C-alpha cells in the first residue's frame, strides 16, 4: 500500500485558542469557535490516539501538523512569539512520540518578523520540521511587505517550503463585498466559500509580482484548494506582462510552475486535479485532507487518489514522492 503524506492537517493549542478571544474582531472572525465546536474542537486539540485513529480511517499514513488559521498572526508580538514557540514544541513532542506518523510545519510569529525568522530556523535546524505555514497577511500588512523579508530569506536559505494558507479578508473588504445578506451567509461567502480563496490567491500573486522569488529563487511555497483560484486564471494573468512592464525576471507562469506546489485541501475533485496537472505538471501536485475541517473518513482520502485517472508513478508522486523530493534538504 502506497504511503500517503497529507500536508494541510490542523491542530490548535488551548493557549492559542484562549488568546484568539482577545484578538481584534474576535467575535466576528469566529476563530474562537473552532475549538468550541464539539467533535471538531476535540480533534483540533488532540495529538494522540484520536488523531491517529482518524488518520487510519482516512487511509492517511503521515500528517504534516500545523496550527490552524490564523495561527498567532492576529496577536500582538509579545503574545505571538511565546505562543508560537510553545505550539512548535508541542508539535515536536508529537513527532517524537510518533515519528512514523507525524511531521511538522512551524507556526511563525509574523507580528515580529525577526523572531519569526529565528523560529523558522530553530524549528527546521533543531526540531527537524519540514518547513512552515503562513496564513497570508499579518493584520493589514500583505505578505510581500518589506518587513517580512527576513522570513523569506530564511526559508530560501534553509530550502524549507512555506505552506500559504487562507485567512479571512480584511474587514473593509468583507464589509464591501461579503456582507449584508445574513450574518451566517456573510461569513461563509467571505470565508470558506470564496472570500479567503481570493484573498490567498492575491497574496500569492503579490509575492510573485513584488519580485520575492527573483530575490530568493530557492524559495518554495505550497498552497491549497487547487491553487486558490490562481491556477484557473493563468492565461488571463499572463497578459499582465503584455499590458505593462512588470519587474520580473521570468514569465509569471514560470513562477507558478517552479516555485509553487499545490494540494487539493480535501477537495476531492477529479476535474480540479486534472486541471492542476495540465497547468503546472504532476510533479507540482501534493496531497492534503484539511483535517479536521473536511470529512474524508471511511477511506475517502485514499480512495480518491487510488481511483484517480493517474499512472501508479503519478499516484506515488502525489501521495508522497513530490513532498519527499521538495523537503530532501530539510530531511538530511
């Protein structure tokens, strides 16, 4: 049976969940409810027997653990830094207890970029993490803000991939585009329905257009949901280089094919899988289930990959080979 490594597999810590309650717009954002929603909360907080049983039920062999959105990125720097370190130490302990079942993405305290870069270095070089997860903006600062340069430089130096995960758009955008229907519908529309996918796709494009990959050609990102809308609009996006003089060393599509990898985040769509392979190649596709937010139990996670219209070599690449190749340096 081929090994399946799933990359977008979430957790929370009690202290981070408590800190979210004091964050700006905490009630409206709804992050505090993640750990208060019965079974979902129990699964987020568990790093032992229950999680392992769920993985077996999915058909997943290895989870790359990560603190769920918004991580510590909506917290003050003096709060974010110790909580990130504490969460990363908890992930490291889980990996030590089950080294054949868990790997780790670092939680980075991006409100303090220098500390975030130091924590990325520590988690990769001392704790053996594969890379990090960043949930887009930090407050009103987009991901390409010059202040975050130490994070990208460190990730490139370590050859440690960074998973770019969604978060909610800024309040002004939510108010303008996603509000006024019904509070519950507003949240879904501006969040997991479409809002946070547009948000994340824009953050990815900002990284490219700001020259981040030109400054750091070894930088590697992973993003979910089949490319956060971007992969379905590449031909139109490419026209920007016809319409204006973009300060880029390569064609925009080259960055999407050379510096970014993609997962489905539990969206088990054969159509999206084929589209992503057609646009960027099978060597850029990896696997994720978005545990515990998407139900891929009763073997659904494994069946999707096993039944997909792929060769065995392609299945192996998506299931584990592409990830192992991408992280070969951090594993050595």
